[in-house]
C-alpha cells in the first residue's frame, strides 16, 4: 500500500477460524488501531470487525520505522493473540500452529487484500458494505448496523467517536 492513498483493506484470520468472535480479541484490534492513529501513522475512515475477518477503510500516512503501518498492525495483533492464547486457551492455540521456518503460529492469512478506493462513489459503496456486513450472511451479528458495536457505523450516524481513532471520510474528500 502506498502512503497517502485510501484503501479498502480486508484481513482474514488463518483458515477463516472465528478467533475474533470473543470481544477481548476484538479489543486487541481496536487498541492497535488506536495506537497507530495516535502515533500519526494512519487515518481510519471506516471499519468492521467480524468473527473471522476485518474490513478497514484507511490511509497509511507515515512508515512505522522501516515497516508500513499495516504490517505493524498485523504483526502486533498476531503477537497479542499469541500471548493471550498462551495464557488462556492452549487448545485453541493449537489450531493456529504452522510448520514454517520463521514462525510456529499463524493468525492472519497471507492474502490480506488492499484495494485502492479512487472515487467518492466507491468509498461510500465500501463504507455501506462494511457497515452492513454484521447484518447478513451466516453470522447475523445484529439486526441493524446501529446495533453492532465493533463498527464505525454509529460514528457516521451520531458523529461520536467512541473508539478514539476515527476520521470522517468527508473530512478527507
């Protein structure tokens, strides 16, 4: 991903396992995004956390040392998942074991997908898509987007950023 471009980004948990079903794992995602925002490395215009994947509309502003903020995000959250599972759930941790030369566990699939969003129309389509995600398909996490906590939907409805890291896309366009 290039700096100062807006992307619709999807990252999926390894083997589509529902690691993010528990709120404590969602909170790891939230705290990492908040940290990167507070460091001035990213802007987040929209997000949703599903049980086995996340969608973000975000912009990389600066490198985090030698690595991109999205790389830092994926590495840090994976490390936090590992630490939490080692303490709380060794049986679940086994589901993430891999035989790779550089690691023993894998939490994020290698095919994270960034798609540059180049027009206002596409940005709002993606924002609508991610906000509707918890209310359809096999998960049905809420009856309406406003009821689902782990999404930027309420920010766009109320203007109140309860997460402390969101930027309204209108401020960027």
